[in-house]
């Protein structure tokens, strides 16, 4: 997975499907929440979840750039 499309400070859409019941998920299994990237590792993106106000680690599969949302 390439990290070139993500930068620290970038606003993104996070998949927070564990925050809600399955009936509230999109048809593709997403519960979309906005967030801001604070760090990038080889396997994960650390981002602040705007809904909760907390920082967490998200796999690359659970992050989308804002323009793709």
C-alpha cells in the first residue's frame, strides 16, 4: 500500500464501523467520519476522529481522501 496520497495534516474520511450498529453502515460497510492525519506508519494511519475527538490507528483500507468520499 502506498502512502504517497496521504500527508500529515490532511483531512480524510475514516471508516469507524466499530462505533455503530451494522444497520447504520453504508451498503459498502462504511460508517464514514471525518478526521485529520497526525502520523503515517508502514501499516497504519494515525488520525484524529472529528466525531469523538480522539486519536486512533486506522488501516489504509479504512481511510479515504476527502475528494474520493
